[in-house]
């Protein structure tokens, strides 16, 4: 955990063979990750500004753990996860990934040809179980496609593997000749998970995997993910907006606000004593599923600022009830306030939020 | 159920959709009451018929859907009217819809027209129902605009004079939902139907909108039917709760009893399956086994019996009636029926 770099400088040169990390380091280390989208205007599409969707994010993911990435819409959690998958190219920063072979590579700068073999190791589970499966393909083809791409040309062999995968996610292997429309939302999400697991991945990025599901189905899918993780030694980057879901599944949680990481801590420590006022406000905003507990104290006023034009100093200061003059002038750095507990607040460690 | 006359009384409502593949019974014998000034929470998973029930109340069920049975009795100044019998496009229904019963939809982006300012749309509604503000004479445009600005101020929109002239796409999600609430209140409704009003917005904005709705409810004493799948929102907003599953009411009761003494196996299972902010992490959650049945394959008898841990032989044979299980609390489950009774 000590290798999280709180103060980010300009990203270093491409280091695909960083000797210091060759020894067993974290599975994934994100350093100073940035992704800016240009704002263009006029006939010539002149760039007039940038949406700083991800603005200097640092975190590590240890092998076998679940890191929850949580925040409200527009905080950059999805953009950050897409950068890690290289579904989009980051503007800056490093994404150091330790491959199965033990080599540390920087995904941020890797050319497509070298990226391709790593795609099997890093897979994704999508939010929308309706949009993420091809409706014209049977389960055999939907789940088997990553196998085909990765060189399993024999159809019989693929069918055997798909049957195994379907069993793994709690579906009957006979279903493989059916089309996605025959399945409910929960079953489709299981199919999506089977597909993600087809290539024996090590790191699975799950972007809001249960938010489109009903409460009763959500619990089934969360249980499945926990079970699969234990069985297959998977590492999860779990992106979601629902605090109670993220809390349930994560070992550690990273909280994002306007493109920055504001707090990173082990799940229990984060909920026991949040060290950033935004995290505390987020927790208070969740309506308690108990009429005897009255939620609604300390409701956060105002709105999330635009990542194209963030406030000065600490991005959270216009909405923060602890804000002082210093917060407006000076941007706080992410610093370690307790072992493994990082916060981007001037008053972290001094005050109770 | 109570001695007081309800504002709205839904009795054995059935709505079905005749599709080429078969008949979908979206609402299959739903009954509940809404009292004046009460916040009634309706909770259920997708396909439970909660939204279709609300559309039926407003006579907005689209073809091939049809109200096939039941009564929706609504108390007006001049007596009780059965909304199920009214012509959907008739004058009486148009007077009630938007005037006496207003709707806050889930997605305000889709509910506002993008080519008119939000102010114009609210002014139009006020002018259409202007006698609810001023008996005897029609309101002028100027007066309607002033009312709109006042409503914007009431729902916490800053700079209301300017925001009235904004288009919906110029507003943030939270402001848009506030404008929608202003629109719903614009005709002083007696009953407000809020259909998942905070599902599409972020949790900190949700907290603001919920606080606003609580505040407005206390100030105007409007009855609200609050529909959501989020048990936390229900616990914080409703005083009385109706739990629906596959078009039927499984259980209903005061919010405290529903959360602390649920009597129906479905309610119990639903409450157990949500991860809380205090429970043990990274352990298996109790689940409701199986999946929601396909709409064309409704189970016989109690719709929950194929997934119910307490299912008995009779559950597949007959539909259990709602039985009183505590003061003001009813559960439709054979566990609470006498053996002899069918």
C-alpha cells in the first residue's frame, strides 16, 4: 500500500521494464492517470477547453482483492476503468500491470499489437445485460467469441468450454443453443460473467454490474461474484455508484469526485471513520432501509461542479461545511492519514467528518 | 380499513395487454387506499405492475393495454367518481389528470419538451387548469408566469426569474427534477403520483429532492403515492407501504411494521436480500431463489409460490386473500389463513 504515490508529477518515461517492480508488486498500479476530452467549438472544431474527466488518479490493486471505485455520475470512475482496459487511450499517466509471465508493462503506452495478448488477462463485465450480448448469436457464440478470438478454432472444444463456463455461473449447459432474448436480466448478467471468464482472466473490471438488476437478483449476482473470486483467485476492480453494494463486495474502496481520488481506504476503516467530508456526505445521503433511522441530516447542498471548469483549490470546497479560506486557495494532495488510509483533505486526521 | 373516507380507493383492479404472443396480466386484482395527506409507498421489483397501476389511475394505459376490471374511486369536491369508467380523452378525465392528480415521472428529460422553455410548459398547464388558482375568471399569462416563478422558488430553484426561461436541456438533472416537481404542483393537486422520481439522479441530489418532497408534502398536505424499487427511499418517505409482486398486493401496512414485522414471505425475503451499510461484508447475502417468471407464464395460485421458501400445496391451487395480521396490516398469504378456509 505504501507504493501509492500521493503526489503526482509529470508521468515518467515509458517503463516497461521497471526493475523495482519486477519483484512481486501489486497486480495493477495506476499512477497519475489523466484523461481529458477536448471541448471543440465552431466550424473548424477549434479546441476551446478540456473536460478533465480523470485528473491525476493513483491507486494500486493487489492480486486477489476487490477494489471498489465509487462516486457520482461524472466523477470519472467509468472513464478511469475504460483507460485501464485501454478501451480509450489515456491522456497521461501510467497503468502498470504485472502480466501472468511476471513482467510489468505500462498499459497506457502499449502498442495494440502488444496489447492484444493481454486482453485475455483483463476482462470486463458490463452494466447492461441487454445491450452487451449480441441478440443474433446463441450463447455458444456469445460466450465462445473470446475463445475464438484467442485461437480456439475447434467448435467442439469451444462448446465444451462454454458448457463448463455456463455451469460455473449457475446456468444449465443445455442453454448454449438459445439466444439471449430467452433469458431474464439476472440470467443475462450471468451470461455476461461467463463470457468475461472465458479466457481465464486475472483482472476483471466490473462497471456497475448489478445496478440494472432487481434487488432480489442483485443479491444472487453479488454472491456469484464473491464465490467466483474465491474459486478462481480473481482480482476485481468494481465500479459502482451504490455505496451499500460497493461496501458489501470490496476489500478496499476508492472514492472519486470530479476526476480525482478523494479517499482510499480499507472498507471497514472507510465506513468506521471517513477521512474526507465528501465520503461522509455520500454515506449520509444513502437513505437507510429502516424507518426508525432518520436519514437526511447534513444533506449536501449545491451540485457536482463541471469537470470542464472545476472550482479552485479543493474541488469540494464550495459544498463542504468544513471549508475554510485555505481550501479555496490551496489544492490538497492525497496523503496517508492512517496506515493504508489516504485522503485528499487539508483537515483529514484532525477533524471528524 | 379505516373510518376516514379515502381520497383514492383502488378495488380489484385488473389491467391486461393483449399481445400477439398472448395476454399479459400486468395488474391482476390490486386493491389499496390512499388517505388525504398520506404518503403511500408502493414498492416492488420490475414487472410487479406498480407503474401500470399508476398509469391506470391516470387513464394513461396505452394500447394494447386495457383496464379490464375493477374500480378506481377518487373523491372530488362534488362526490366520488370512478376513474376506471371515465373516457380517457373525455373532459372529466382531462380535468382530473394534471389538475387534481399530478404525476412526477422518473425521467424529467423525457417529460419536458426540448423545444419550449420549462416556464412556457408550466404556464400552459396553469392556464389550462386556471380555476384551481382563481375561481370565476381565467388567469392572465402574466399571473401564470408569476405563479410559476413562485413555484420555482418553493422547490428551491435559485434565480427563478431567469430559470423560467430556460430549456430543460439547459438544466442539470437535479434542477430538472425540481422543475418537474414545480410543474406537478402547478395546479394544486390533491394527489401526487411520484413514479421513481429519484431513480435517475445521483445519491446526494436524491437526498435533496427527497427532503424537498417531504417539506412540500408537509406544507401543502398533498397525498403522495410514492413508487420505487428502493427500500431505503420507501423507509424514509412513506407512512404506509404497499408491497407488490407480479401485479398483486402481497402485503400492506404501516411503514414501521413492514420493515420491522413483515408477515409475508416475499416482504421478508426482499428485506433480507439488500446489502446494508452496517452488515457483515463479503459474505453471501440471503437471496430469493429463482427468477421472476415470464409474463406469459404466470404461476397459478399465489404468484410468489414457485420462489417461496414457505410454499405449501394449497399455494399453487388458490390465490390467498389479504388477511389482517396486525393493526392496519394485511398479508396475502396462506400462512395467515385458517386451515379450513379455501
